[in-house]
C-alpha cells in the first residue's frame, strides 16, 4: 500500500473522528454521559480487549500469508537457477532447450504472472513454460550415470519449484474472508460510537481531541496494516516484488557466458513465445 495514501486515510479518518467528538462535546453533560465512569471504563476495557485479540489473530494470519508469498518467490527463483545447473548434465539437445525454457519461465513470472498477481487476476493459470519444460524433459533418455543422476535430480527440483510457485501465488487473492472484514469494521464503528459517550464539556477541547484521535489512529492503522499484509503484491513500500527472479536471470546469463555456452531462449524479453 502506498504510504502517502495510507497517511491521507489516517489523517482524514482522525479528523472526522475528532470533529465528531468536539461536536458531541458541545451538548454533552459534565463528566460525560456515563453516571458511573468506572463501570463504563470496565465495559470499554472488555470491548477493547476483545478487539485487540481479534486484531492480533488476523494480523498473524495475514502475516503468515505475506511471508509465505515472499519466501515462495525466493525459493522459486533459487530452484530455477539450480535447475539450470542440472540441465547442463543432461544430454544434448535437451540441455540447451531446457535452459532456454527455464529463462523464458523466469521472464514470464516477472512480466506476466506478477502483474496478474498485483491486479488479483492470477487465479489458477499455469505458467505456459512449465508445460513446455515437461514436454521437453519427456524426450530426455539418460545414457550415463551422471545423466541418470541429473535426471532424478531434475524431477525433484521440478516438484520444489512448483511447490514454491504455489506458495508465491497463495497470497495473490488474499486470505482474509469477507465476513471477517465485516466484523472488524463493525467493531471499529462500535468503538467509535462508544468513545463519543465519553464526551465531556468540562474537559478541554484538546484533551477530548487527543482522546478520540489516539483511538482512531490506532484502529485505522491496524486495519491498514491488515489490508497491506492481505495484499502483498504491489509496488508500494514493503510489497513483494520479483527481485529474486530478476537477480536469478542475471546470474544465469553471467554463468552461461562464463562457461562459454550460448543459449537462445525461445521467447522474447517478456517471456512471450517467438515463432
């Protein structure tokens, strides 16, 4: 989430809450509308505790999804570069074809899958180069012990890469269900209304403004934090970006040049197939 927009949302919400508090304060009796302040504080404590427990649970759930997407992206990139190394031990011409298709796979992750994840339209779409890799690998017939070892290792690495990809796209659609958002917003409104009953014209306007503003700031900030963690793919600060895959493709290019191997990927710079 963009920090500027987050700050604007917090400022606007706090301004509305403080304004409402000061307007209610004008007609509020001295000592607030509660005749028993201790009992009211006890009720508010129960309400705040329940809200805090729910927020803590939701933040933990959202952070797990965020961290799973981030670590999945890093693992997927790591396994891809490992598969490039493994492909060099398979027989020609499959080794060169697999290397080129792995590069195309990475380019598709960066330029096709990532924008879809940011817009929430990734869904269950597969990476087309994953299917191409499978079809090319089927043509491999290991002849030597090293090729047989690389053959088995490739199968294991493919499973690891696919598992990492599933972890990466897991958070693209968010994990917080709509009913939970409704409950969070409902409790937030209840807290806001309850705070208005603490309006006291005998207290200074600044004190009342700070009272309402601090509560509104905490509640809105926590809701924005949950929204950020629930949507990890974005260009703002802290968003999950394809940095690991971009770094991996750079390493692959340098490694191939270092060993004097030339591979022409069957795709353009964006991962689209070329005739």
